[in-house]
């Protein structure tokens, strides 16, 4: 494994320098809590869109999409594109006017100050429902964002160690092997914290746009070279065996297809319509029109991003698997033996996807007798395979950028939610703005420390890694149901929402505790109460849990709402879609957001059809 | 908006593009190094692509910045 050349390190350094530059140049503008937590609500839509994309491409997503390509084949493009794009368009068309709030109202009644411009999703819940719902969601969200940032640090830290990126630095510091992993997690986290402290959400968004461009710039040459290596598009089609997802859906029948579509919509909605880590970028837009366009711009680019991130996995499995080889050649009577030693775990893999290695470096065997593959390594291994020194540095920069974009989104959203929805709402109601600014900065420090703690815990207990799907189902899926009811149904009440959130979370935990994917041990992967049924795979368990949490939460919230007292109509102005001022239609019909959304959706479907 | 982000984007990519292009030119004859990238001097070509992208972003960003300051 090569150490990084000087050029590679130079590119990494340039990137690190620019990350901090954004922080330093925004520092003078950070004079108020609003500037820090909402970037002054003055961002153009394209920057918000790019920042949403950058935030959505955390390390799990980048590694996960490559893994899905290697594991499930071409159809994963359709799954990722069609699972997210409808939700993004929906968020842009119908949810942003409600979440962004105030401005559209303020236009109509300028004498009434915008008292209810929600700064965060929990704050929206507080305005729409009540304080207990707000606190419950704020607590759950803060825990989730710190935890998932920790898992992201650990996931990418492991890859950095496998790629020996920090070996030189660790070598000069004389660190033990475990110390290298800690360094690989601490260094990006510290850099993120530095620019967030300096420039708040604004710096995070500027950097996310930068990071998004770097991810594409770093991965695209590898994808192009990989495609060329296996003979272009037709070569790829010919090389791919009939893929697993297709075989699975065929054997399960139409029910599975409906299930997959439904689950895709729930997962996409729970991410793009619900997750404040992504929505914070759109909520920092300069006006409601820009806020509506932001998720759509992200959606338009998303199809392309999904393809660039999934193709490495597709190509990685079909390339020849490296084997230990001895080449003997005779040079003027001197016999040379050229031995290329390949670790057994790599040899047992499929293509460039290695098998998971146990402590002795031997390949681990799965339940079916085949080696268990470490799919997460497919994209990093592709980078090593195709990029020469120089471009390799850019590829590593892309990995680092993706990690930092995701972690920064978690840190800023954690800071905002803690400051607005826990500190200001419950601890110090009349806190001065200066104090809020200070609290927001300290909350960012706290968020990074919690995330780092979670990363260390994941290092100690590897199985925490698998808990991320469960955490998502417990927090985001019920919240999606409650937000849908809150934004579109006037009759939904605070008690209903509170009960819905709790019931949904409980249902997710219960389902996870009672189901176990085939060939797994009971524990963090499911079945820790009793094993009642066996979903086909981890993916099926995760989808099922999220879907159930969503449905239970929807039903419970609706039922309890009907039995409790409804809120007054006046109190819901601007908080429910039907009581929100419509942005007035300006310009020709084809230039309006609705037309834009329809065009993006059609394009996404067309691209997905090519891949199915 | 604080400043036009295309300026920093342009500066970053112009810089990286220049480094890659220069490195690509310097190592053009090194066939061993480019065996990985199928014999293509990927540094040179991709460096040029990034350089063009960076300069375009820089030009657009400059214009955007002037508009921003007029407001």
C-alpha cells in the first residue's frame, strides 16, 4: 500500500486551508445568534441546494451507495434516486412554505412582525403543537445527530486507516495502531469544529458547497477510468450478473415491489422532509421562493450524484479479484521471482471488494458458507486501483470532504436545536442575543465532543455501527408522520403529536426487538426480545422498522387528535399548508416551481429506467 | 449572503487544477505511474478540466461579487 506522495499531501493541505478560510472570512459577520445559527437567512437558493446535497453526502452515504452498487447491482440506482427525489420535490413544493414560515406572511401584513419564524424543526413543532412535543423532539434529535456524527467519524476513520492516509503523521508522532484511528477521527472533527465555531451555519454551508464539488471532482475520474477499463457502458452491462435485488423481488412477488416503493418513499420522506440536518440549509434561504427552490436544485443534481457514487461499487465487483502471484522471468541467465502477495481476506473477496478480515487477517465466513464481504471498502479500493499519485490525493480529499460535510451538518443542527429548543425554550427564556451566540458556540463544542465520544464507543463496540438504522427509524420515521399531519391537517393536536412520536418510537423498538434477519445473531441487529419473524435481509428489517414506525405514529397521532381539543384557527396561520399564504404566481407557467418539479421527476424516472 | 461563494470555489479549483496539471506535465514520461490509470496521464487531463472549471467559477464569482456590493 503506497504512502501518499508529496503532491497528494499538498492537495489535502490546500483543501484544509480553504475550509478554514471560509470560517475566518465569515467570522466578522457572526454578531448575533441569527447570523450564527441561520446564516443571517440570506442565502441564494443554489447555495442552499448545494449545501443540502453536501450535507446529505456523509460518510455512511458515500460508502453505503458504493456498497449498495456492489451488493444489489444496477437496481440500487433506481432505489436511491426514486427513493429520495419525490421526497425532495415534495419538500420544496409543499413543506418549505410552511417550515420557512414568516416571510410569506410578513409580505401580507408588514405591520405584524414575523413572530413565528421557526428556526428549527423542533421549534416548528412547538409553534404548531406544544412545548412537550418540542422538547421531546429536540432531545431525540440532538441525541441522534451527535450519535450519527460519531458513527460517521468512525466509519470514515476506519477507511482512512485501511488506506494508510494518516500513517506518516502517526509515524512521526509515534502513535500505536489504535492511536492512528483516533487521530483519523480527531483531525477531521477538530477541523469541522474550527470552521463551525468561526463562521457558524454560513461557514458550514459554504464549505458544504465546496465539499460537494470536491466529491464529484475526486470520484468522477475514477468512475470514468473504471468504465474504460471494463469496456464502457456495454462492457458494464455485459459483466454484471443478474443482480440480487431483481432476483429477490421476483421471488417475493408484487407485494415486495409495493413494499420497496412504500419503504423508499417513507425513508426518503423521513430524510428530506424531516431531517433538520438537511433542512437547516433550506431554512437559511433568503426568502420563501429560494427556500422552495433549494431542495429542487438538490433533486436535479441528485440523479447524477447517485450514479457517480453507485458506479464504483458496480465496477468494483466485476473486476478480476487480485491473487497472490509469482512471475518468474529469466534475464540473462539470472532468474527473478516477482512475488505479489495479496492478503487472504482480499483474495477471498469478489473483485475489488475484500472479505471482512478477523483479528488474524483471515477472511470471515458468512452463514451461507461464502466469505462475508466488506462492501464499504468498494469505493475506497476503486480509488486506490485507478488513481495515480496526484489524483489519488484528490480522491482522498473527496473522502475527507464527504466526512466533514456530513459531520458539520450534524454539529450545526445540534447547536441550533440545543440553543433554541432546549436552552432558550426551557432554561433561559429571556436570554439576550449575545448570550445565545455564546451558547450556540459552546453547544457546537459539546456536539463535537459527544460525537467523538460516540465514535470512540463505536470503536470499542463495533456493533453500535448497526444501530444507526434503528436510531433513524426511532427518531425520523415517527417525526415524518407527525410533521405531515401537522403541516396538512388542521385538526392534528399537540397531545396527538406527542402520543404519535412516542408510539412510533416504541413500535420501531418493538419491531426491531422481535425480528431478526436470516443468519444473524440476536442483539443489536434485531431480535433482542424474542425472534418472531425473519426478514430477508438487514435492508428489509430496516425498511420494515421505519415503515411500521411511520404508520403507527400516523394512526396514533390521528386517533388521539380526534379525541382532544383542536387548536384555534387563528393560532395556525402560516403553520398549516392550507392556512399559509401562497407565494403569488409570477412569470410564465413553465418557469414556476411546479413545472420545475415535474421536469426533474420525469428526468429521474427516465434515468432510473435505463438502470433497471 | 456574506460573499459570493463561487470565488472561494474558483480559487480552490484553480489551485488544485494548477497543481495537478503541473504534476501531470512533470511526470508525463513515467509510464509505471500511469499504468494504474490505463496509460492515460490522468493528472494532466483532469487537472486541465478542474482548471477550466475553477477559472469559470472565479469569473462568475467576481461578477456576482460586484453585483452584491452594489446592493
